[in-house]
């Protein structure tokens, strides 16, 4: 099975900061990666699919990049509503694996 | 507007079978091109994919749970279910049902609509 390593686990940041979260796959997965945002007590929300495609309705300050084994989620200018936990998700050979999560918290 | 709603007992004893249902409204679970799945999240921890099913019966399971999981579908009720046998305290979690769709032609599947989740606690 493909393993996902997400980092960092915690990311202190301030409003207006540029924030980057990474996921690394144990083997090449093409662009089969999505990113989710989860707020406390809520279901996750899909932000990015296909590594770099913005889901409908998601603000353009969110962007994704990468192909193969290394992927990044970038928030260009952190807003108050962006403090949350972020997860990557891969779909490889009909096996879905979430990253460990990154909690973006107030510095 | 597609909505999913989980239902089932919130408290189980060790060795019992967890049984949850997901009722889908606003779309048919027989719609071509969509899978339906279950994900769980232990308190304070990350997300774990459990299993997915296509309305025709094709299924995919997390290998770590496969021996204990079944996911029946009832198209007449527009529902799918999760049955997890021989539960232990380690199965305590919020359980989510979700739809998987391909968001680009020929693309991979992503969980794009989620239920609100239901907490299941396993305790003697």
C-alpha cells in the first residue's frame, strides 16, 4: 500500500501569512491527490482535487501543486476562517489513504 | 441539494457489531459514476477510510478492516450501510458517510459530499 507522510503536524501562523503544507507519497501516484479542510465538529470539506484543481466555490487563495510523490497545499494569505486542520487524500488503485493532518493554529 | 445522514446506535459493548445507515437525499445512490463510502475519525485523531461501494455492488475495503466490514446497499430506500463486527474500544470514533465522485474526466475519485457524522462509543 502507498503510504502518505504529511508535514508539519502543527503550523502556527498569523492572518496574512503565506502557508504551505506538504504531503509525500511512498511511490509515484501521478496527480491522484486531494486536499481537505476540517473545522472542529464538522465534516471535512474538499478544497483541491487532482493535485491542483480548485473545487467549485473554494476561494482562490487556496492552491495545490505537485505530481508523482511530492505535493503542496498553499494558502496565499491566511484568513481568520482558515484556521483549521488540513488533510491530504490519495486515491491509488481504489485504495484511499489520508495524510496525518496539519493543524493551522494562531501564532 | 445532495444530503447524507448517518443513523444508528451511539453506544456499543465490546464484541458487538456496529451497524450504521446512511440515508441519501437529493440524488439516487444508483446514479452512474458515483461511489458511496464510509470514513471514521477517533476522538482527537485523524481520518481513516473504511470502505466504498458502487450501487451495482463493487466494493473496496481498507485492508486493515476488511475482515470485519460489510457495506450493504438498499436502493429501494436510497440507503447504504456499514456493519463492523467484533468492535473494541479502538473502534470508538465519529463515523462519516460520503459520496465519491470523479471531478474531472477520467480522474480519480474524491469524497465530495459528506454527512455530518455520528459518534459511536464502544465501552463495557
